């Protein structure tokens, strides 16, 4: 078969099949169906939460030879407890500190009593006990060097140090 005959056969068989297709009437294009995604609560950015921690995780100061928390300290700890309730993957280490007077053993015990007092207020504020860990540093980590009432008062403290559990629910 020559090329012209072959070409004629191809055209003869393809033209009728191309003409048999259905024609679609022109009209309005159907609107896209909008599917609403469920609204999820906004995940706070880690920096936003850490900024709040700076405000709400105030140091709690103690009187000489005492682990009693005053009203100011209790109010600060209640604010911290609310922040912890809003961020369930947040845990804290409560550090108990003392001034440099007294023996190492005495100050370790007093630092522990201070850390435990802070822990109890947080638990009373609704924080699960498993999210609060305590450590006593006694007089080993002073905030202010020196002697005298101003330095001693600054060193008699309880501090909250935040940490995040592995399943952090905040965005970076």
C-alpha cells in the first residue's frame, strides 16, 4: 500500500469518530463547593508563652529563717498556676534558695522547705503535682553577691524555672 492510500484510510476512519462526540451546551460554570475546615484553637508561639513566663513567674522572697509565703508571693504563684493551666505541656522546677548565713546542711533543708511551700501553692492553684519538681540549692547559688540585709533578702527566694514536656503544644 502506498503512502497516499494509507493516509486516506487513516483520515477516513478518524473523521467519523471525531464527529460523533457529544456537544456540551455552554452555560454557567458551577460554583466551587466550599468545605469549611473545623476551627482549631490557635496554638500560641513558644516566644509568646515564654514572654508571659517572664511576667508571671516572679521570684518569691522569704523572711529570714522562714518558708512562709506572704500575700504578694501567693498572688504571683496563682498567676503562674493560671498560666500553667493554660499550657498543659509546661512543667516547672521550683528552686529553693537561701542567704549565706547558716550551715550548708541547714540551708539545704530550708531551701527544700521553701521549694515545697511554693509547690503546695501551685498545687492549690490547680497545677498537677507531676508537673512540679523541686530542688534545693541552699546557699550555693546566690542571686546577689555580698553581705548585708539587701543581699541576704535577694538571696532568700524561690524561683520557678519552666521547661516543656516533649509533646510541646506550642509553635516555634
